[in-house]
C-alpha cells in the first residue's frame, strides 16, 4: 500500500472517529439532561379542609296551590249583559264581576213587590177591624199567610237576580275571561278563574318512616323555576291524617309568602324540609373534587424536604356526601386541616411540584 493511500485512510478514520465521537457525546449529554430534567412547578390554588355544622334535611317535590282558588260560574243560565273586569285584574271580595240578563226577573220582582204591598195593606186593615169585631180571627190568619207568601215570592225573585250577579268570593287575581258580551251561558259554565296568590300553599309527599321527624311550623325551603334559584322560606301548616296505602306516603302542606306575585298555583317546586338533627362534617370547595369512573378524588399538598421543603401534589380518593352552597361534605379520605388543591388539577399528576397562589383566580 502506497504512502498516499495510508495517509488518506488515516484522515478518513479520524473524520469518522470525530463524527461518531460527537454523536456519542451528544447522546450521553442528552440522556443526562433528560434524567436530570425537573419540570417547572405548576401554579395552583388551595383550600384547607374544615369542619362545619350542617343541619339535616329531607328532600321532596311538590305543587304550588292557592289557599283560595275557584273557577267562577253562574248558578243560572242567561245572556251576559255586563263584564266589569279586565283579564289579570286584582279584585276585592264582593266586587261585582259579571251580570247576566235579569229583565224577566226584574219584572217578576215588581209584580211580587206589588202583591206584597197589597197583602200588607189587607193585613193591617183587617187587624184594625178585628179589634172592632168586624172580621174574624180566621180572616187575619188568611191575610198573614198571604202576606208571608208574597214576601217569600219577593225573596225568591231577589235570589234569582243574585244568582245572575257573579261577585268575587274573596280577594285575588283574575285570570283570562272565557266569555263575551251577549253570549248565552249555561248554568255551571266557567267564566273566569280567581286565585288568591299571597300566600300560597305547597303540597308534597313524604315517606311514612319520616313522620316522627315532622311537626307543625317546621321550616321548609321552596325552589321554583320563577324564583331564579332563590330559596323561599315557609313553614309546614298541615299534615294529612292518613297515609296513602298505595304509596305509603303522607301528604304535607306548607305555606309560603308570595309578596312579589312571582309564583302561580300549579307550578312545580323542589322542597327542603329542615330537621332538628345536626351533624359535624368535613367540607371542601366543590371545585376541589375530580370526578371519574374510577372514583372521586382530590389532590393533597405535601411538603418534602427538611431545610427547603418542596410542595408536591398527590391524588387521594375520597367518599363524598351532601353538596350545599358550592361545598361538598367528605365522608372518608380527608382529615380536618389537610391542604387540598381547589383549582388547576388538570395539569397535575402524582408527585407534581406545585406553587400555591390563592391571590389570583385560576
């Protein structure tokens, strides 16, 4: 082999040695950097598990009903001659709402009044003549009978007129009228609904085993769609005197205020019945709970290291209880005083380095 060839092969070997040596050193440094890489800490917010006294309650669903509610109708048939209200109007007890045609009854009333006056005159005159022994007692008895018959005829005609005068039996709000002027209505035809809106009743059922926990004036909270999620406080005013044999439930009636007239009879309502018993529970913010098919869990913050402890997050599975006002009671898995992560859990794994920042909303 010539000296030139040896020199060329030496140069090529040196070049390849440098290349492979560079990649080897690079791989070693990369592996060392990966093995010694520490991700930056995750900023989270935290909360401390505390204990609170929660009052026990029962839940139910029910229906709002009016204390007084009726579909107004006439006892007699006739033609509508006057409508003295507007749909949706508030009326007072005794207000005249609808008048039916009473022209025939008015004529009968005039005839009955005239007969009553004549019977009264005959009776008074014969009483004077009886004192003079001109007429007998039987004549006076006949006159009195005719007078009472005439008075009864007047009262009967007045009652017929009253039947065709529809008045409000109680104060409340009217609904939409179902009749028109000049319309012939039969006896019993519903003309308009009248509902007393303040206060209202709410009726709901409770299983019979909870009867010992119920009592009069027991506080309840009502949630209806039109109440914008706000609780309306009331009290139990009636407990049914029997249990339904089919469902083994007892019917309960509570009374609630309705000052703003935002609730209507027939509406659906959620009911909380507050009981006397109270429990001490460990509570956490609802945002601290991570829900999954494997179970509900939270991340607990633990400090590692003696001189400069590092905060790390570890998953802890828990058993949750009731939820109230964005808080959750913890039945198992958390002790009082534990520091848990309340936001930022999606970025965490077991052992993740964290930094607590409760000053900013995350």
